[in-house]
């Protein structure tokens, strides 16, 4: 056997082993896809990919071959993501509102291959996942201008689902009207109360009357179905294209930092965290005695967990009793975290971990 034949035999043997290992790797990818689908996690994880490249690159000592091996690994991960995408395609995602609402925009950015299912209100979308009609739901937690979405916080407190990821979407309000409408034709604007409030400076400057709507997309839909050029809607640009409206004016909200945080809810908690900058969500109640809340807060602080958010909400059906909502940085499953939870149990009447997720990402709008 000459040198060429020996080299080709080696390549054939290696290729045979590569094929076996490729199938084994892709079976593991299937497990990863199932995990992500159940929890509504994104297919692409930049930090994980960098970690894999750094770890596997160190296995190749030859500097020249290492660069080619890293290209090989990048292509392998590209194939892995494509396979995951094909497996996850079709996941049913609930949201509140109609097509074109900001929740719909967020859900479509997060799950471009998912089946997005509209529900009339937050509770219906949440319960659709609890009942198994949908795998996930996307609901707003808070707006930087209007504050927390209290109905969603109450669902989080009273329900069985877990938050698996949180994402920010910048809210851009636009003035939408029937094609051919000029701004001078408009007398009345329709939108959700928060959108009207966020654009009040613009509304007053033009002397518009206002009419409240259930949400921004329904406002746009009502304008599209009418035949009145004196009426316009305040909504997203996506909504304009959906309902055949024209954008009369762009970005009319007073604050250009107006942002909504959306949470993905799943029946299955996210276990794939543990880094220092990860977030966990605590919901608890304390007795109505002097210092009870301070004691619970001091426990969290004493164990070194930074609280990013602390809120209180009344407990339904229990007048003048409150629950507390805390988003804290770190891993509550660590030894330190378990000690903290044990100490909290001693000073809280009830305690619940309602979410665990990586630092929030920003969605393109």
C-alpha cells in the first residue's frame, strides 16, 4: 500500500468514526431542542457558543490546525442550530391581544417559526399554557414609562407557570390612518390608555380628541374597518402594514427610551442557569407585624444577593394583605442560595420561586 492509499484509508476510517460521533452529537442536540422548546429558550446562545469554541479550541495544539478546527466547530454548531430550529418549529405560543399588538410583535421576534395564538386577555393566555393548549405564553411584565403590569404580576403569584426568559422591546408609537389621509384631516386618535398617555404631548400639540381602546392593534383595526379620515390610531408600524394603514407620523411618544419587558412563561422551570448574573424571581408574604418585611429583605441581602426589583401587591380576597415580588441576581440553587431560602422560610408565611432566567436581551422592533 503506497502513501496515498494509506492516507486515504486513514481518512475513510476517521470519516466513519466522525459519522458515528455526528449522529451521537445530533441525538444530544435533540435533547437540547426539547429542553429549549419546553422552556421557551432561544436556539442561539452566544455565551454558550463562545464557551464551546474556547474549550474545544484548546484541545488542538497545532496553531495552524486550530484555526481550521474552529471553523469546523462553527459550521457544526450552525448545523446544530438549523436542526434545533426544524425540531422546535410549530411550538404554540399564546399572547394577549390581536395581531400587531406589541405582545404579538415580541412573540414573533422570539418565536419566528412558532404558531402564535391570540387570546383576549392576559389571564386567558396564561391559562392556555396551564391547560396545555399552548406550550408557552409571552406577557408584559412592566413598561419603563407606565410601570408594572399588575394583572400579570398577580397571575405570576397565583399561577403555576414559571418565567424562563425576559426580553426588552422598545415601544415606538406611530400615527396611523387610512391611505391618503393628511395630518390636518385628523380630529380624533384612538389607542390604549397607556399609549395615549405616552403620546399626550403630541396629542395636545395637535389638538386631537382621544378615544380609549383595548389595545393599540385593536385601535388600528377599528380605523382600518372604518371610512373616516378624521380618525387615526396610535400603534406600531408593524400594525400599519397588517391593516393596510399609512404611517402619518413616526415615533410620536414623548420618551425615546419607552421600553416594555416581556416574559416567557412555561410549565417547566428553566434549570440551565447558574451564572452570577442570572436572575431568579421570589414571591413571598410576611406577617403583618413591625419589621417583618425588613427582616426578609435583610436575609436576602445578608447572603449577598442583589435585588434588582422589589414590589408589593395586594393579595386578592385578603383585604390589606400583600405579597412581595423580588427579582434577585445569582443562583438560588447554590449552597449559599439554599441557606438563604431556608432562612427566608423561617421569616415568611409563604415563599415561591416563580422564575429563573439569564440576563434579559433586547428585541429588534
